[in-house]
């Protein structure tokens, strides 16, 4: 009987073996784990503090008629009145139209950057120097760039008018202002696109070009049927990020004309500039918050649409 109990006890111990004791982390490993957790939490905390919380606060403010900029004291809940106020404001639609017009900068700079990158990708001397020169505007302050171009465009003592020998009001009329600003932004943004497209072109299999030459393809056909599909993921990245950046255009127009182009039918007024004026010039933070959420919805819609359309022309193989 005792032998049977002993056998059962031994069988039970074999069926449920004891778990091995956990190894204690060394002091260095524990410090590394803590450090990794802290470093990983910093971006999350930064996103919460500087992105999520302001977005929620702006959404709440959009439903209030606020009397002060930084306080809800005396604020009145007005439902969707601020959204209706923004959407019926003529200046908002002027800003929307200007933003759409300035978005023409993107296709012009993309096409120009593609041709320049294809030319620099050829095995000729000095391409590195040209890449550095083209990239310099991207690393310069946008405010400094605008001040330089504002001096170039000046009607009375601008360098461009001195070179042309005529008196052109580059910033004195509605459409000339828009044209001048697009020229400036194309100059400032093309270099960055050239660098990324040049890097993408280096990974293109040269055997495709050799096979195309054997088939009698010209340069244009090789560009359309080989180069563009090969760099389409980079073009897609530049398209998405470029559209988001242009929809948030502010510093360039604000420095070029702090009034928003009041004397030229508000040609310098963009969506973000409109939000800034509503909040800090007219002290209507409710309308500014409503306009910011309308802009957020526009950016989200365009970005999702780009990802949907990208399936038709972006090649990842």
C-alpha cells in the first residue's frame, strides 16, 4: 500500500514538473531594459502631448464661441455654428483656391526633378557637385529664402527687373504674385526631389535599358516605360508628402506678404494662413479650430485617395 502511494506520488511529480527558476537579470541588462523603455516612450509621449492632445482640444474648441485665446472663460457652446461660419466665409474659399493653385508647384517640380535626376545619373564628371548645389536650397531657412526672392522680385530695385531692363510688378498683382511664388517654391523644392530620385535611379537594372535599345526604343520611350515605373515608389512618396506640405503652406506666403495679399485680392492667403489670421488676428479661436479640422479632413481625404490610386501606377517589383 505504501509502495502504491509512493508510485502515485512519483507519477504526479513527473506529470507536473516544477518550473525552472527564473534567471535574474544582471544590473547592466536591467539598466538597458529601463533605458530602452524610456527611449521608446519618449516618441509616444511627444505624439500625445504635441499631436493628440492639441487635436482633441481643437475639436472641443470648434464647438465654442470663445472670448479669449487661451481660456474657456465666458465661452458659449454653439454646436456646428463655427463650421458653418467658416464654410460660408468668402476668405476661406479664396484661401482654398490659392492653396489649390500653389499645389501646381508639385507636378512642375516633380517633372523637372525627374529630368534633372535622369541627366545627373549619366556617367559624367561633376554630378556630385551639381547634387550639392541643387540640395542647398532645401537645407536653407525658408524665411531666408523668401527674403532673398522678395528682394529679387522687388518692383523698384529688384535684381530681376535690373537684368530685364523693364519695370515688372512681380508681387503687385494677383496672378503675378501667384506665378512668382510658384517659381520660388519650384526653385526651393526641386533639389530635394532630385536627390531622392537620383538615389532611386541607381537601383534600376541597366539590362532593361540595353534590351530597350536592342528593340529600337528612343530616350523618351525608355523614360516612360522603364525609368518612371522603376522610380514610381519614390514618385509616390514625394507626391504624398509634397501635397501634405503644400496644403500646410504658411511661412512662405506670410513672409512674402504679411497682410495675406489684401491689396491683391488676398492672393497670399492660404488655408493655414487663414487659420492663423482667425486665431491670432481676429481672436476667434473657435473658427480657427473649425477651419483646422476642415483642413485635416481635406488632407486625410487626399492622402487616402492617393493611396487608392497608387495601385494603378506604382510598381514595387
